[in-house]
C-alpha cells in the first residue's frame, strides 16, 4: 500500500504541486493528460489508466478495523450467497480482479469512468467542457451511478413488469427458487453487451439450476444487491415473434443498449 | 428456566435471515439539510468548520461547496451547491458495509458511522450517489458526516450550519422543509424549495434528505 499519496487525492495538494514543479511539472502534465478527457478516454486501455492509478487494484482492505474487527470474520448479508467466495476485498478489486468478476464481467476502467476536466464541479462549466447535457459524471461523483452502478444494483421490478404476485424474495418459493422456471423460454437472448460475458453468465445460471442455487446467480445482480430504490430501465430489445405493441412500462425505454456497449454482430 | 438453544438450528436460521434483502430503517422523524444555492457566497466556512470539528487532514471533505459556472456572454451564471451526507431515507452506503459500521438512527434518521469498525473496503464510498463517504488515506478507513450527532443530542445545530455567515445552510425536519413549513433563514419568503438541482444524481436512487433553493440555471426541467 506504499503508493504516492499525491495520486490518491482527487486534486493535487499545493505541496504536491510545488514538489512537482521542481521535478519538471510531471504531475500537472499527467493531470491534464488527454486520457482524462473525451475522446481519448473512450479508447484508453486499463494498462494506460493503471500506469498512474495502480493503487486502485493494489490496495487491499485492512486485516482488522481500528477497533479490532477482523475483515476475515465479517460477512455482509449479501456475501452469504452461493456465488460469493474469497476474502473481503475492495470495491474495485471485487469488480475487476476477483475470479467471479473476471468470469462473468468484462468491466474496464472506462466502462464507468468517462473522464472530465478535473477543475470542473459540474458538466458545462467552461467553454471547453463537456456540455451540461453530458451525463458522464454528477456533483461530487466522478461517475454517474444512474448509467453505471444502477445496471446491477437497482431493484427488480418483479411486480410491475413481470407481473409476479410480490417481491421476488417473498414469492421465490412459488417458482422453485429458480428464475429459469420462466426465463428458459422468455427473453432468452440476454446479457449481450460488451461489459458482460454473456455465455459465462448463462452457463452459471444453468449450473445453478442443477445445484438448486440458480436464484443466487441471477438475483445477485437483479435485485439481490439493490443499493438503489429504483430499477434500471434496461433497453427493451423485442425478441423474435413478439407482438408489435409496446407495453406501457416500456414506452420510455430505449430499444437497444448504449452504442458504446453494443456487441458487433457476427459476420455471416 | 432458559431453553437450551439448538445451535445447528440457530445457524440455519441465521443463514436464512442474512441472505434476505435489506429493509431500510423507517425513522420517527428525518433530519435533513437545506441550502440556498443563490445566496451562498462560497466562502467554505462550513467546510472548514467541519474539518476542524472532525480533525480532518487535507483530502477528505465531509462537506463540499461546489462552484457551478457557465453560460455564454452576456448570459452567464454562477451559483454554489453545497452537499455533505444527505442522510438518505434509504441509504445505499449502509447495506454495502460488511462490518455494520454504518447505521441509521430510528429517532431522527441520521446515518451515522463508527469508523473504528471500518476495514477500508470502500464499498460504501462507491455506492453513495452523492459522494458522501470520504477516504482517509492515512488511516485507510472511510469517514463521513454524521450531522454532528453529538451536537444534535445536545440540542444544538451542526458545526457547518453554525459557521455559515450568510445563514444559507440549515437543518430541519425534511418533510417540513420540503413543504415550506419550517421556519429558516436559508429560505426566503418567495423561494421555492426543490429536492434536486442540475447535475445531481437522481433523488429516486436513495431518497436523500436534502432541500435546495435553486438558481434559475440550476433547476431540473
């Protein structure tokens, strides 16, 4: 954990800037690297980001809290599902480096971080800034949780959209605790976006069905870790044979995922 | 006579219980902040008072005054948005914590943290849509605003509110603030209160307990 504290804060301290000036201004040059701005950030590789921000993946949680609570003995309620394994880890490592994350997801730094002028508190604050309509970041956050985190940490609209008699955790026994009871036939083309490994997710759900833990697999993202109180408005891609009429709940939804996450169609 | 517990049964019951979904605390009353975006002069006295009270080194800022400027001459604008922890009705930070270091008080809805229980996994920091949990690099723990809970329990107001020379920052029962029924110098007689300003993450995510008097350019359409 012995990385430079200079890079840990969002904005270089005056002392850091003074030291930097003596060293030829490398820090300020790095702060204003084109990689922190659009469009360069859109094609930035993880290696380019981690060249400076390596502590993001190197830092690990404390072995024990200051009061002596051991990390190894602490498990949150959502960490007791069949899919959870491994030691306590940091937010970034859990999303990028753990075996499950690597297996099911294909997250990159710029999946969430879309860059902005480090001087700006809000979009549209200078002539050279992204327009105020840009939703890449929000006040006090370098990412926009509504377009990133909410995808997997929103509520499952079980009643409103799927017509279930109640929230999933209350009615799951009626469906053998298995999402694939219905979803083996309904909406079978799933997770076809670049930030997920669709095949691995589907294979894990099928394996979960056999071991009777399929609920854990799907619900892990679709409501089981719903930090937020609203559901993500997933793009409604109509499946083959579906009627022309769009249901009311889908009227405001996009017809396909954001272009940056669309998968290239396989060539015939 | 005490019934002897069947520990196997307890373990099964515990596992069943902890794998359930999280149910937010419903407080008897909810405190929240109100900030006048127009009259705030951006002196940051609130930020400094907060840092002073909490002994914070450069880096973590529980409260932050954000300068929002823009427009094209002659139609230019500048206003301030001031946020700390919004003590959300349904906080995102709380359920992410593996050690139970974060909790919500039933009597006034304050989202408090005991940072001595923090193992530094930083999940709460990522989950909060409003950037409230702050990373303390030296200690490798998360800290955040607890609305100066000790001051509240002593019948006083938080340090940030007491430091505001323009009286544009205040606290009160959030329902009354939203309804315009709470007497405060932060809100003028003709001011309209809103729950969200431009570029702030949607309040539907966690229902933050905050009210603003917005600038005309900061209103959400």
